[in-house]
């Protein structure tokens, strides 16, 4: 088909941006012209990969630091912060994205780019929202993303979803309707219907590990995890260190920071030392590794996880969708210490599948529990994680999403 100009819009941390950048790689390879609209702190990375860039939203790391907010799994602590964030950001995002998307043939959206469907409606172009977790979608089989409680009976999940809809209509619905009014768009009666019924969406996760709710029917197609083609290489010194001993433990929590990562950092040395394994500490946004570490350990800042993880014994992480997907593809044991949002859902599903031990929240785990969980992870049967790795090693969620947005854009041109 003829070349399409496609805007990939996302707001959030690296876990929200990297899938869009990966999709841009696939779209460009298929002859299209992608433009990535993302927070300004990702401009250098996106341009270095070779794509057009426009700033959208703000630097979440800087926002959290400036607002003195520590990340927490407690919904009552998260909701006031989310209320302030959306009230400030949605009107700005709406104005900015409308300008960015002028002349676009289609919009791919993810993360916190919640105004993308409204802008698509305003401009009369197709939009496809990419969900990186099934817990974003209403189901009696799991609680909403803001609730950390997993394994509840269906009636309790239903009750939590009802409360979730009321809260988000009050928080996000009000401000989004205000922004829509500025563009002459009609009022949304239900935020849930706007995002989960009226807006075309695709779920970018493994269907075997994160099965659909039978009540969804064909509403949400699956496209599997989105993997980024990282051209980076392992540092030479790190590569030599890996070759000189047994596979190490990797500990890293990506974009997580605050009290949760602060307390777990103090336990890492005691817990990992109890396993007699070497360790690599991923600094991440929390700046892990600043404390005194054993001399044989290593601290890394930017390194391709896809190259590093297959050479480790076990990965200890927060349960973000990107880290989880990369560790699954590597086929290695995982210890997940969830802190916020979808991380609890991911940790629960991998435990149910026999791939990781029972998760303990990052804010609650003790050093002895962490040490014990590491031992448990190393002793789990290989079969479940090896099966997942074999399945994901040949998966290509990016191509499935690219074909879907191409089809939507072609249909849009026929109707124009």
C-alpha cells in the first residue's frame, strides 16, 4: 500500500515509550513515515534511532521528583496524585497533539496519551490504542489497574471495577470532557465506554500467560508483546566479567523510585549474598548501586536487557510490562516485587503459570524473604518458562499491529 504518515503518541516512562519506538521501527521498514510524540526527555534516544520526534507530555521522573511523591501500591495515595496530574496535563496534551497530528493518516497511542482518541475524532482519522496489560480492561477475572489485590473472587473484582469507573469518570472524565468541549467535541457519558468500547484497541501481551476474559468476545484482539530492536551492545568490561564466573543475579527496578526502592536497596546485599551468587545492579531511576556493594558486583546504567538477561541466573524486578516480557523471552527465573499498578497483575499471572514465586510487594518484603524467594525461583521447574521463551522467541506483535493500523488507514481513505 502507499506510504502512510502515522503519529505514535505516548506519555509516561520508558516502559510506555519503548513499545511505540519499536512499532515505529516496523512501520518504517514497511515503507511508512512514523513520527513519535513522547515526553521531551526521550528526544535524544528517539532521534538517535532515526525517527521524527515531537514533545508530548512531561518528564515523569522529573515530575515525581518535583512533586515530592513516592510511588506506592496504595490506591488512596495514588489517586490524589493522578487527579492533579490529569488536571494539569490533559488540556496541554490535547492542544499539543492536535497540532502534531495535522496531516496524519492514523494515530497509534499508548501509555498515558489518553487524549489521542479525542484528537483522532476531531481530525477524522483512525486511532488504535495499544494496551500493554490486560488489567487495563474491565473483567471479573482481575481487579482494575489501581488495585493491588490479586486472586479475588469475581464478585469482588466486579465491585472494584464499578468503583474504578466512578472514580475515573470523576477524575479523568471531567477534565477530558472539558478539553473536548474546547475542540467542539460532544461530551462523553462514560470514560469506560470511550476507551474500552468506542476506541479500537489491541492487547500487546502473550495470550497464553494473560488469557482473555470470555465475555470480551472478539472486542480486543491480541498482538503479543512488542520487542524493540536495540542496536546497543554490552559494555566490554561487563562482557568480560560475565565470562569470568557463574551467571549472576540481576536486580533492577527501571523507572520505579521513592520509598519502595529505597528500602529494598538496603536488603539487596544481604539477600543476594545469601545465595553465593554474583550480582549486577541496574541503577534505574532510583539510582540503585550508590550504596557500598561487594567488590565483585557490578552496577549498570544503560545496557540492552535482551542481551544481558539470557546470561543471568535470575532477574529481580518490579514487574513492568517491558522487563517482564524481556525476561520471559530470555527463559530465565524471575523474582517480581511489584510496587504499583499493573505490576501486581503481571506478578500474579506469572506466579499462577509457575514461572515465578509468590510475589511479595516491594514495600513489604524483608531481606530474609527476598533471599528465600531467590532460592525458590532458582528451584522452580524449567518447563513453564522454557515453553514461554520458545513461544515468544518467534512472536512478532509489532507486525500484527502494523497490519491492523494499515487496514484502518486504508478504510479511512476509502470513506474520505
